C-alpha cells in the first residue's frame, strides 16, 4: 500500500488504515504490559505511552499525527508486539 492509501480518511471521524494497523500493535503492547507484566491498566511506563498512546486512543489526535508513514512502519510495530506476546505465550500452558 502507498502512504496515500494508508493515510486516506473517508470523513472527519474516520480512522486511516495506517492508524488502525498502529492501533492493533498498540492493543497488543498494552495487553502485554497488563497481562504478562502485571501493570495496572492506565499505569503504563512512559516509554510505552509515548510509543503507543496516541495509537491506542486514536480520535482527533490520531488523525493529526498518525500519517505520512510507509507500510513497513506499521508492519514492523505489529511484528514487534506480536513476537513479544507470542514469546510470553510460549512460557505458559493451559494448566495454570
């Protein structure tokens, strides 16, 4: 996909494809923090908030700031968060 396609907004309340991809990575990152590290919801480390906060919230701020990036930016974040979560799953089983 092109940057223009990733940044396309259907209307002033929509989210772009890029923002939704980033949101998926953010959801995975916050899930990881809460579930595997035991971080209380909304008590995130500043580095996690800085990297994923806007992508988690989206809205007007997301529409203003999540744009101009190529597909690799979003896919790299998705790969990073998914690999981290899958690594944690491998440490666990269904018995406990």
